[in-house]
């Protein structure tokens, strides 16, 4: 059974190859890869049920979704399946599969039957991690390994910028995209040309990081706090990585066989999780379970909110078009974590 890719279907509709290529670029490479994987699973299921995945009736799509739902998949995952199928499936009555009334009602029913459960308490303690970043093995930063410097820097940038991993991956060390202010008071970072953020409706803004407790220090406490400074870590990282980098992407791999090559989003996510886990281990604490790189956004935004930062400033930094996004998906109760009292005092 042949499967016509989305591009071939669009070309068959009379569009030119150039037009189709531009249309296909509307989705990020990661999205296209995800859709292809979901579509492959759907075509395999259709093959087992003697159905044509491109031209099957809506009932077949619904049976497949019910089969996936019965395995325990969440509503959000089912929506990805629908989007992927709609990208490849022929329109039904001139309408996309994703807009079919029965498909819409099915997804609504799945949401009611299995509403998402979002944890209100973070899986790791910000205060524990920040305290650990100020001591061995992360400090002295000049003596830390390339591995430790890399994971500390990406974690500090994730925490201080509120950006997604994809946004961090898009940053560059090109002179026109990285600018340290005089005296290292702040740094301006710009994404590479052509980068489209996950929420393109939000006007792109440069990442501006302020120095934290820069020298000269009045006492040892200020010197310790400076170890949390993202500007300091970034400056050290940029100069150190210049010795091995082979790309203008800001974050590059530090170990063989890809040393110096651009770090993928998956690699950056792993670095963030590794930095959090190692922070706990170096503090003599058991590693937290279920840590995800994306959690830095919720923890940082929640900490900024309870510290009095205006909500609009938080939304601008995180790339959220509305405060509702923060309230629905990222607002955490940081006060319940024991170590948070250290930062809030």
C-alpha cells in the first residue's frame, strides 16, 4: 500500500514544487520528524486492519485514536496523532481530518475522561541547586572540566532567561549575535538568522542577562553569590569553548566524537538534567526523580512571580503571549520546598 507524503499530495493538487517546499517549511524540523513517526504508526495500524491510511473514512481514524487512548495515552498526545494524520490524510468532504466534528468531539471526550494532572510542586529544589553550583565540583570555574562548565552554563542560562531549550540552541557566538556590555555588566544574545520560535506570534526579543554580584566584592558572601552569575559563566564558557568549537552555535559538544560540533536540543536537555542531578549528588542528597529540562521555565517564572517581577515582564522573557499560559501550565508553589526559604529570606 503506497503512502503519499504531504508534499506529493500538495504537488498533485497543482501547486509548484517551490510553493510546496515553502509550505512544508511552516513546520519546524522537529515537528516534521514527530509527525512522520506518528504517521508511520498510523499506517502500520491501517495495514493490520486492511485500511488505506490516506483515504480511509473518519471512523477508521476514530478507531485508531480509541485504540491509542485505551493504552493510556493522554489527550495532548492524541492531539499530536490527529495533527500528524491530518497532515497526510486526504481531506474528508473538503475538510481536514483534524476539523472533522466527530474527531473534535472525540478529543473533547478524551480530555473529560482523562484530564491532565499537572504537578503543582516542583520535582527539585532551586535553592539546593544554586547552592551546589557555588562549590565543588563546579567551582572554581577556571579549574572545572569542560563537561562541568558546559552543563553549569546551560543550566544558568535556562534559569535566568526562562527560554526553551530550542531557544537556547538557536543562540550564536557570532560577533553580531553575542555582545558583552562594558565591565561585563550584562550580555545580549540574539538567535541565529531565520530562527522561528515555537510561538512565532510573539515578536522575537534578544536574551538580556544581567550580571549577578559582579566584582569588586564587599565580602565573601558576594563572592559566593557571583558563582551563580550567568554572565560570568557564559564569558568563561565562550572563551574556553573557542579552543575546540567548530560551529558558531553557542553551545557545542565537549566530548568525542562530536567535540566542537553543534549540540542538539536533546543534548542540551540532558545537560540541564545532569547539572541538576549532579548538584544534588554533590550536596550529599539523593537525586530527584522525574527531572525534565523544561521544568526550569516553571521554576524560574514562579520564583520571579513571587519575588514581585511584573507578569508582563515574565511573559515577555518566556515568550508567552498571555499570562494565562503561566497560570495554566507553569505556576508552581515554590514555598513548599524546604530550601526555598533560603532564597526568600
